[in-house]
């Protein structure tokens, strides 16, 4: 059987966003009368084996960025009807989430109350509950304190990323998307107008295409640098710990706990473990450090699966242990189950890169900026709009164009983090004293 070497669309990256993009584009093409396998995924390792496999699997809609909240709400609805969108269903726990915030006095917190109001205006169910209501939906071993506020998001979901990898494989196969795993992109051929004519792989294949979707996350800068394209994405590490618990402690599924006092997310993991990670950092110096240190250049493009990431050091486990003890009374003598480093892919402004590249006419970007999983189905539909033509979802990506990171923006970004008053330099000087 002759292996096909020309495609309508090539998707670079086989994570959740790359798969969603490939599935949505292929289904549009099939709907429009193309009965061939016209879409191909190129994945340097295995489908879903990168950041997707290390995701917490938490899907929530509440978000301080209005358009991000709107996209998350659409995606949450699509997760429930994924069979209509992809032809396969995905299993998940409809467990809801309890958000915990600090009471700034008189039983309120203006910032969080404002968030509640904005979510109400967007028809996202995110509302304050009193301590007794929070206590009723949480397991008995969760500690609550007098200076806390609680917000319930009943529509939050949680997935098992391992199980979801199987969903990706089934959906790709059912929709006749070609998969080329263990295939590394090394170069591109360009047309006279600058568009991409073909993708060249390390195996020596030349794959012609009409469209290219970049869903390679933090690997993107290295992939597109040879053709002079700057893709401002880096990776921020985050540690993950799974605590063992007794089966007698956990009777059933409990809500996701978004603890914004201790800056930690907790969820029920497989085999009755408590899964814990911290949210991404939003301080400029931390964002800058991720770009300046460039993890890809330190351990190479296989940093996710590097052996040093398969366990955590004692000091990091102890930090997480102290946070967990503050929230759970059954971790007085914690039992460490497993731990590893995961990553958020981030941009300078911590927002997605989503939509066509202004420099290459047939290139579309789909990068999750650390929150890919929960947006997966709607991001796939947005990419399909841009590739196949459509206006149902594409307008929602307007503020996420890569064009916002022009030279002026990047000059300002680096001036803010590398100028005379730079917080990184100040931090270095302070640590030397």
C-alpha cells in the first residue's frame, strides 16, 4: 500500500490540541465531500505523551479573563456532547469544584465577589456558598477555617488523562486522521509567496500540504526558527504530588478543591489518591525566568520525559506536605505515592496563541498557554474555522493572535525584565548579599 505524502492539512503536535485540531478539520472536510484521509498528525513521540499526559484533567469555566471564561464554558458544554463533535464519547467525573478564597473582612472579598458577578453575567454557575454548604459537599477530612470564603462551581469536570489518551486514539482512527508517531519535523519548503509547501521529517519524508497547524506547544520555537519565525512560547515547570489515602477515608467522588489561600489544586486521583499541584505563576519575573532559562535548551526537546522529571526532591515534597496538612486532617503522617514535574506552556502575557500567522499565509497556531486540556474541543473548532472557512468560533480568537507579539511588544517585555530596575537583577543582587 502506497503511503500518502500529500495532505490538505498537516498538524504538528499530537497532544490534546493537535488531535482536536486534526479531528475538527478532517470532519469538516468529510462533511464538505472529501472522502479521503486528508489530515495528518506529526508527533515526535506518541499521541498524548507530552504535556497532555501530565495534565491534571481539571476542566473549569470560571476565569478572570472574560473571553477565556466564555471559551471554557463552550468547551465544557462540548465535553458533554463530544460524540456529536468527534464521533466518540469521553468519560469524566462531573464532580464540581469548591473555590476557597481569603475573607478580607466582613464576610467578603471584593475581587472574588466581582468574579462571581462577571460569571453570572456570562451564565456560568459560580456562586458563593456558606461554610455549612461547603462542608456538606466536601469530604470529612477537609479542614475549613473561619477566615475563608467558598464559591461553588457545580459544572466543573475532571478527567483521567490516561483514559483520555485512548479517546484521542479512537477519535483519530474513527475520523480517518493519519498518525505519524515518532516523527520529528526538521525543516519546511516554502512557496514563492512564503507559504509552506511541504514539511520535511527526520525520516527523510517530504509531506506536501495546503495548510499547517502548529500545536507543538513549547517545542514550537525550535521547530519554526529555521524559517525565521519567532514563536514566543516557553515552559514553566510545576510539581505534581499524589498522596496515598485509605479507602475508608474516601467514600465517593468529591469536588475539585481550588485552594487559593494556599495556592494549590486538589482532586481525587486514581486508586483513591489525592492529586495536588499548584497554579501557574503570574509574576512577571517568573514568566521572564521561564523564557530566559529556556528549559528546551537545558535538557533538550525531550524534557518532559527526561528521567530527572520522574521524581521529586525531598524539599519539594515537604513544601507540598505542609500545604496539604493545612487543608487535610488525614495527611498528618502523609504517605507519598508518586510525584513528577509537569509543565505549563506559557507566553509573555500568559494568554493563548490562537489563529493564523500574519507572516505565513497557510499556518495556523493553536497553543494552550498552560491550559490546553479544558479548551480542547472548542480550540479544535476554532482551528477548523480558520483552515476550512467559518465564523462560528473564529471570532472568539481575535485577541489571541500571534501578531500581538510584535517587535515593539517584545522589546518592552525584555526591557521590563532586563533593564536597570529589572526584578531579576534585583533578585540576583539580593541573593548575593
